[in-house]
C-alpha cells in the first residue's frame, strides 16, 4: 500500500486517515467483451443446457443511472471455468434507443456502483490489487482512489458479507458507502482492527479465550484482528473525515453493521439514520436506532415502537424521514406509512406483495403521494406503482423478475431494471412509467443463451396436510409427455424459489435446468407461509428465546416444512406424471436443514444431497459457539444435548440422532463452515448403514464461488441422483472409482434392509 497522499478524485486533499492509490492496471487478460449486444436472437435455439452454462452465466450485479437519466451504468459478473476465477466489468451507455453498452473497465472485483450526484462521474468499490477501496470513475474509464483505508481486513466467505456475490475472501479497506443526496459528502464503513502493539500483547499472553471465536466459524477465518466496525462521513470538497459511530465485534454478523441495508442518508443531506448493535451486561444484543449529524458526528437515539430493524430493513424511506413497510398478517399484507418513532401515519390497506425488494426500493414525493416501489411477491420481485394522485397511471404488472431497479426523478420517465425468468437470462431493460412499455437496453448473455431451447416452467402453489401454503415452480423435462411417469427432484431453500435464471442463491450446486435436461421433473419449493398462528413460534426461534413452547417451534421450523415438500411431490404423483419410487430432494443452508429433516421424517424420498450445513445437529450447540446460536438451539430443542430435559426433543428432530430413520442415501457437500456438523451426521449415517459420502471443498464460502468447484459439485450431484434414482452411470474413466464406492455402499445398505 502506497503511503503517498494524493489529491482526491474531485480535487480535494484526502483526510489524514485516508491514503490515495495510484491507478492500477487492469487484468492481463480481459474476460468480458468490450461491448454488449442489444438485439434479440437471430437464429432459433437448438441445444440443451449443460453444467457449464449454469456456472458461467453473466449476472448484472449493480445498476446506477445519472441524475437526469441520460446515462445508465452497470456491473457484469463473469465466472470463468477456464480462467479459474471471476471478472467484473463496468459498462456504461446512453439511455436513448440505438445505444450500445461499452466497457469502461474490468477488475477482479467491482461492487456498489453509484452515480456521484452533481457530476458526470461514477463511484464503485473495487479491488485493483491493493484491497477493496472506493474509487471515482470518469466518463472514459479513468479511475482514481477516493477513499482508502490503509489497514484492510480479509472479508467475505464466512467472515462477513461481501457485495456482488463474489463470496471469495478479499482484503477490504472500505466495506460500504453512500452519497448524500446533494453529492457533497458520503458515509463509508470500515473494520477496526488490532494495532501491531495490541497483536504483540496478545501473543505475549498466549491464547486468550474468547467464546465468540472458539467455534467453527473461527476455523475458517484467516485473520482474527477484527475489533469492530466504524461508520464515517467524508466530504471530498474539504477532505473532512468524521467518525460517526463504532460497533464492537459481536460475532458472525459483524460485517452487516453499517452497510447500505441498515444505514441511510436522510433527504436533507445533513443527517444519517443507522442501527447500532451493542452487547449488554446480560450478554444479549441490543439494537438501537440512531440519527447522526453528518458534519459533527454527534448521534441521538430514536425511541421506536417495536424493533429498530423494522424501520430500516426492506423499507422505502421517504424524503421527509417517514418510511413505508409491509406488515404481514393472515388477513393480508398491509402497506403502512410509519413515522420515525414507529407509529402508523397512514394505512394504505391490503397489497398483493409481501415486502420490498432488497435492492430496488424507491419512494418519491415528500408527502408520500406518489410512490414507485420495488416489491417482493411470493415468488418473484417486481414493481408496484401506487397511484394516489389524479392523472397518475399504473405500471402494468409483470410476472418477470425485476431487480436492481433505478427510478426517474419525480416518478415520471423510465425505470431501469434487470429482468429475468427461469428460462430467460438476465438483461437490462427500460420500463416507461406512463405506459408500461418495455425496451431492451443490453443483453449480456445473448450469444450463449439464445442458442438454448427454453424449458417449460410454471408457478405452483401447494397446501400441505397441516394447511400450510407454499409456492414455487415446476420445471418439466425436455420433450415432456403428459401422463408419462418421470423421476422427481425437489430443490429447496426457504423463500428463494423465484422466477430467476440459474439463481445461485436458490439453486446453489443443484442445477434445476440440467436436472430437467436429464429427464427429471424438478419442483422448486419454498417453506410454507407464516401465519398469525405460526409467526410467534418462528419469531421465538429466530430471536433465540428460551422457555418457549418447543413443540410449536419444531413444528414451524421443521415439520411444517417437511409436509410442504411431501405435498409438492404428492401433487405430481396424483397427476400421474411422477414415479413415486424415484424421488430425490436437495438443498443448501436452510434448504439442507429441510433436506436432512425430510430424509429422517418421511419415507417418500429415496435419495438426497445437502449443501453446507444442515439439520441442527447436536454438535452445533458448541460448534457454532456464538451466543446467538446457543439461543437458537435452546428454542428449538429446549436446551443443550446434555440436558436430560432436552434429550427427547433431540430424539424427535435432530437428524444425526435419527440417522437410522433415513429413507435413502445422502450426499454431503460442504465448506469449512459446516465441517464438524457434517462429520457428525456422516458418522451416524455410516454407523446406521445408510449410504453417505462427503465432498469437502477447501477455500470455499457458504455459497461456493470458485467456478471449477461449482462445476465439480454440480456434476457430482447429477451423478449421485442418476445412480440412486435411475441406476444410470457416466461411462467416463475418471468416474469409475466413485461408482465402485457407491456399489459397495448399496450392497451393504440393501443387505441390512432385507428382512
């Protein structure tokens, strides 16, 4: 890291805590093209899906528009199996018809793209070889350091959130930022780390016990210098840098503090609203809603009704400081306008959406009389235009998934969004607010995916035996014939079964499209909807509250979800299109939990694969180690595995305890975060004679990011289900060893199951 102070990108001297960087060279070999196509396909599609198609699709990860809407810029992420990594490209184009997107720059990492208000420049978090820092980018692609932290900390993977879904661990100096509405200042966040003297003192004392670190997450952390998070404001014009807030390290969620999810400029460009997380003497975490003066850094606490998170998470913040939120009720989701202190200003009534989109929420109009909202429906994200003013036309609703939306000033003009479906690759579109007309601006995936014949997918809704309602999709095999009985694979991950193209946050390494190409009916299934009856148990679990009704918590978190997986499969069996003897299930993270519970509670499924942690195994009580997770275990099981009062609840639900009840073979794929709980389940399954195999991927995050690892994991899943459900083998010579292992497992398993 160079120590030389540079002039800021806008001509001001950097603050003493900030060090400039010389412009870095782009990668030696460009992966992304110089321009991107706009037009549609010239030839009819002609080929099927492959694993490589799922791994290497180009995702638009960031989108920004200039103030007048004359230009739009966006970031494209390109995984490359051949290169063994990921490249990010920054593109810009005029918003008028006939324009072609041109690449400004390419780097190993780009995220949090924004227009700098009042200028013709853009800003972006980037890594040009000297950690993730904040850069200014001019109209020709020239880039200069704007804010630099000279003491970066490795971030990503299990060490906290890293933008752009890159997921690899990278040294990060600046973690997040946001420009004030007038463009004269920005807030940014960074990690506070131990000084060399503090590290030396720790080394002299030897090992210092810290129960926030002595767990499996710590094993995956290459750098344990983290002390906490800092929130700053920076004025480029004066170079004035002000420390606003500090949050000490409290565990796994450290890096989610002081990000754009929880920190917002207010409309006056003078104040910042943020959430402060603190550990109280009773070891419980307290969340406080704060408003800070950006110039002085002085903060005041705002007393709110309910949780301060409600006032910041998935909401639209108005120009007057009020905000909108959707309150989920059995009678319907109600759109509410809330004051800063949490009281209801206006009830807009029942709305068809369940909440706001993560990255595309806007609210125009000081009085809240004109609103364009990025919203979350049950199975996709889209737009809602609330015409509360005479003469305002509503945007025509679409079932297409719309994300990263950027809105016109004043609510009139065009909305820029990323559009995709299960069968349509992501593309950049403009939507006219007056008519709803859509025009395509850029198609990053055109040359590859226009050649693939789309598969048939349809939205679905299922009702389980308890009355729980879940939604998702059915994707049919290539050449589907009504009435023919097909093998079935269920893919699950909580609420992420959406109308999205090869979406890694749902599919992980379970490629829905490729399964369908192999002849499977694929059911993408979400957890059942929360109701007024089940919400209390869910809140108790997520809040880690002890002393609640364990039976109700287990029902809501596990048994209700298992029943939804069964009801989805039963629906295609009842249609006469599914073979009940050839049914599999797979999922990662929360989906892995449901997979393991389902295999140990249901006899409907004949083979399974779980990805990176699943099932709330007994060892997780101490393995995860954080106070948060201990609370979750206490809510789910009523105590530790060594508490005699809690043991019956572990026997009722914990998959490792119920290993002998598994209905079929289980493949486990995991990174370091899930190592010990995966080993526990593997050992108990092996002892019970259930076929099981472990695939460990070193250097991976919770969502695998290395293209070759993703390729290998997907292929192993395909082979696993083909073997156990279809008795099908890949003849490739390098795969024969795996079939020898599986043959031996199958022989032992079948011998034990013969009466």
